[in-house]
């Protein structure tokens, strides 16, 4: 007999400014200073920002130029993804001391189902506190956590007392918590959807709960039922420790726009080589090859080809994307190229959830 939703004990652990915190950990001179992991040049992008930088409204995905404008004394640090992955694996090792039901969302966050745990501890809140303490003592990094009876609420809760804090929403408080929550704080509701909800008189969970399922489906289509359920605490998604990988990919953002297919081919040759290594490490191959092109006006185009066999060989990858590149005329100068492999030969083989994409920044 399964455990009821009210008896579930879910923790969402989210590392605080993970990439930036690792850089400050490894280089004490950066501690207490506003830093951005990413590129600070004309075409640079911020991958992560320290809390000191966030005070100046420096955020991830912001252009390096804008970040520098917001914070003139901002320090840019080149990303070291292998180092972040190394630390992430150590963090997960701590998680597994408590439960095998760990669902990573990325290098710096994961869900843990501790309903039944290896420590025999009935308190999810105490487990979360112990995990955060161990992460700090063993790795020197701070983490925040949210605790509740569903992944959805735990995810929201983990953001409430950031940084270096935690928040527990017990089952009996879930409904009142969601009713008072500003609509933009609901996980999965972005700026565009929130703006649409404002126009419909929906500003918080209570307003959302007052709307019928038919009304929400009329205005938000299939998502309407999802919104109707979550505000009532109905969210039965399990913590899934093993998820089938959907794709393996690599992409580069360039310091200067590319205007010639000759230069693009040189970049694609390098990306194909990196992708081959990632496929080998992942022990997978795929049949569908997709070329991603992002133009200088930020429009994105994809071109795909399905092969009759599984591949991971660099030469075949490159020849395929070369064909895709010349499939039709390039519309504009190009700022990013990427290659992804899908339709993988994993079938029932379980692998880590994270889509294996490696971002590269030029400085």
C-alpha cells in the first residue's frame, strides 16, 4: 500500500549561488566581493552571480556588458564546469547517506524523498538541517532547503529563507501557504504567465483558487488543469532517482558573430569533437542529429536529420551537421552554434536526469 500525499516527506536542496560560491571557496581573495561567473566582454554572458553581485541586480543570463554597467567593480571569473561537477558529486554522496530516492535537477539542486530514510529519522526538517550542516563542514559551501509533502511546495519553500536557510511547510499548512503566495512565486509561472494572470485578477494563490477549472483551461489551455490542482495542494509527482536521458549536446557562444560558413565549419568541427567525447563518456549513441543556429538578432533555428543507425563518431556527426548547415541559406550573422544527439540507444537503461549539455563561453 502506497504512502498518502500527507505522509510524504520531500526535501528540495538548493545550493546558494553555487558556481560563484565554488569560485570564492577556491580563491579566498574573492570572498565578500561581487563576482560573476561567465564572460565580461562585449558578447559575454553571466552564468552565475555571487550574492554580493546580486545586490547590484546582476543576474544569470544577463549580458556581461549590462552586468558591468550595473556593478562597475564586478569581477568576472571564467567557468570551470569540471570543478562544479566534482563538487556536485560530493554533495550527492552526502544525499545518498540519507536516501536512495534522490532526483537531481542540475548540478546544484535536487529532490530527496526521506519518507523512509537510512537514518530512521522521522523529522525531514532535522534531516535537511543535518544535510546542510554536513555540506558546509565537509565542503565549505552553504545550501538552502525546502521541506514539505510534495516536490512542488518543497521547491517553492527552499527559496523563502535563502541564502543558508530552510523552510518547512507541513501538510496542514500547505493550502493556507499557497493561498497567500504571490502568483509570481509559484514554481513554473514565469513573467509572461504572471502578467496574463494579473490581467485576469489573479494576484495570489487565493485568487487562483477562486477560478474554476473550466475558466483556467479556457485561458491557459492544458496548463489550466495543472494550475487548478497545484493551488489545492494536488501534486503527486514522485521523486524519480532514475530518469531516461533525452539528449546529449554541446554548443558554443562566440565572441564575434560569424558571417561565413567556412568559419562556422571550423567551429562545428570542434563542437563535433567535444560531443563525441560526451557521448563516449555517457556510453550512448543516437540517430537524430540536430544543428542549432542562433543569429545575431537572437532568433533561433534548428535543422535535424534522422540517420538509419546509431552514431557517436565525430566524423559522422560533423558530416551530418555540415550537410544541415548547407541545407538552406544562413539568414544572418551567427552568434551561437550547437549540435545535439537525440533518439538515443538507451531504451530501458536508466541514466541521470540531467540533459548533458555543456555551455562554453568565449572571453
